[in-house]
């Protein structure tokens, strides 16, 4: 999992305005910065004076810039646009709308919807097959999480409720059941 801390600067705030700067940090789950992207982009329309007064980006600064779709930053942002990652955006509604104008796909939402559908199907199969988690399996899952995050088991138990552990164990057991009973013709 990575965190993408994103900001844009634009030609203005109106419906027709577009991105002229795409900036983001990529951090790991420990908030260690892995990469920084900061790219000026040539827009398809002029920058408004009001916008220039805010971000101080002038048309001269964009003369040799690529359009957003031809930048390394755009390509990298699209690579990072997966369900496992989290985007952190201060003025999210505005910046996301600007990204959508550039045909940015909300893969995070699509992947979340697809993942939810898969999880519901797997959960239903688990119920139909009567798959449950034993107390020993739940305890083993708590211990696994404690080891993974270098925490005490009691700390994990205080932070993660038993129903979440139960669901995770049943989900894994249902996947194993499906794999074991898979018939390929």
C-alpha cells in the first residue's frame, strides 16, 4: 500500500479550466517518501489572471512544457491508481474533477466495487458451505497480525474486533475451499 499525496494547479476554477501543474508525493505505509513528482503541463487554454495571482505560474513557464498526457507524472499517477493505494488530496473534489477532465479514470472506485462484489460472493459461498472460524484459528490470526506489525497480541485484540478476525479467517478458508474443489475441464 502506498499513499499518494496529490495537488494540482490549474488555469482557473471554472468549468472549462484545466491542470497546469501536477504534483504528488508517494509514501509507503510508514510515511517514508519513495518518490516526488512535480510537473508543469501545457494547458489547452490560457491561464486566468486570478489563477496566476494564486499560484504564480505564468504562460512563459509553460512554453516548453508537455501536455499532461505526455508527462512522466501523468503516467506514474495512472500506474498508482489502484485499489491498494490511498490518495490524499486537500481540495479533493476540485482536484479530482480536474483530473477527470483529463480522462483520469477512478480505478480506485472501480476496483473497490469489484472487490466488494467478489467479497460478497465469497462470503455467500462460505455461508452456504457452513465455513466458520474456530477459536484456535481466530487466535492464530491475532498472533499473525501481531507478528506482522510488531505488536502484542493484546494490543491487536484491542484494535481489531473479533468479527473482523472471524470474517478474515472465514474468507481465507472459503478461498482455500474453492481452490481445493476447483475442477478444470
